[in-house]
């Protein structure tokens, strides 16, 4: 069991960190893309719409 812990810890320290960093950058790109403002404004106004 101790070897499993060390193997997973080594993976998390290297590839896991890289994967989380890439995911974070992808989220930032998605949020700050040129068309995101209109989509965010539309989503924010949903609770105020009267059907």
C-alpha cells in the first residue's frame, strides 16, 4: 500500500499538476473569449424574465 501512495503522489506532483494547470487555462480562455459577454448577460437575465 505504501508503494501505491508514493506512485500516486509522484503522478499528482507531475502530470496531475500539469493537467490541472491546463484545465485552469482552458477555463480562463472559455470565460474570457470574445462572445462570452453576451452569453453571460443572457444567462444572468434568466431569473428576471417573465413568462
